[in-house]
C-alpha cells in the first residue's frame, strides 16, 4: 500500500513542482500545456499560464517573475503582465527537448534536456533496454541562462540532466537520470560550474533519478522515474527513507512539512497524453 494520500488527481502528467513566492504549489502538466498553482490548504487551483510548447521546469527571478521551460521548442519563457515572452533560446545547446530547471537566488537558471528521443527509444526497446549496464545514453550539455537571458554551457556530456538542487553549502547537485547518479559541482560566484564528481551512485537500486528536492533535515529526495516510490538519499548514496507512492514517481517537492510527489503510470506520451491518470500525492515528513 502507498504511504501517500492523493492531493490532486485527474492530471495528464505533472512535473516541476515548486513552492511559489506566495506559498502555493506550482507545477506543470505536460499534455494539458498548463502551469498551475494549487493552494494545498483549500484545494483552490488556478491556471497560471498556457505553454503550447509543453511546460516543464519552473522558477522565479529575484523580482518574482515566473520562468518556465517550454520543452519542444527548447526555450525558457518569462511571464510578464501581458503574457509569456521569450527569456532564452536554448536551441544552440539543448540537443532534444528541454526539461527541468533550477533558478537560483540571483536569477540564474540551470536547464537540462533529454539529449535524445527517450520516448522513441522506450517505445522501440522498452524500459529494460535502459537498465542494461552496457548501454550508455548520449551525452548532452547543461545550459546556464543568465538573468538577462544570455545562454551558455554550464557542463558537457551529462546523461539526461534532469532535476537539480543547491545544497546549503552552495554546491549544485544534478540528477543524471540515465547514468543512475546524482552529480555534484562547485559553483563559482559568477555561477560557472567546476569540480564535477559523483554525489551518489544509484544504479544498484535501479534508481533513475528524475526530479529532486532538498529535505529540511538533510539529504536529497529523489523521484526514481521507474519505481512507485521516492527515496531520501545522503551524499555517498546511503538511502535513509523510502516513501511508497501509488504509481511511478517522476518529481518531488517539499512544501510545509510534506513531500509532494508527481506520479503517473508511465511517462510515455501515447498513454498519459490521452488519459487523466496523473496525480499529486503527499505524505507528512
């Protein structure tokens, strides 16, 4: 049985959950093409904006303006009073769909991308092909978007760079989904990255880290994508807690003492784009 309870159902595919500046839970629904804000206390929900290119990662500039990844056209958009405008074009860096994003306190955005057509690969060979230790995913860069929208490469040859968190000591941890690891970087004052190393290897547990979130007590919560659970991971890879979810977990957030999990039966578009099987599941921490 799941450890969680359902906060919201009827989603197509939820992703990128974040606590907003107003305390609400913001998240994207890929195939409804919407960014929504949910008040966990009252259940009241608002459509914040519509993203025809499929929304994913979310974040905020220091002045409170929302940034959202537009996946299929490989852009970061910015929400202004008149609607969405282009903040950055990732076409020169992202080698396939743009995906998750972390925006730091300075307004710098670190944006991952698929690197290749993952869904076509799964449709052709199934998820089991991704678990073959001899198979190596194509590498792709991690993008750094400056507050003014200028784009540069932050790091190269990551295997499906996905969710990211900044640790309390300022280091950046990025989920390399198809390398089954969390990778750590030192962050310079100008936002550039160096000192790349493995923060936690997760292949032995078949944890393909997708979304991640900081735990207030230490460690990083990991959504494993291929499993109906979320894991609390320490540096070095020790797992200190497992939360069972009702279906596969693709993203996590910590909000008001609760872990929020975006779940769905699969990530394959031909399934979840047609049905409303996605959920937001929560558990007290």
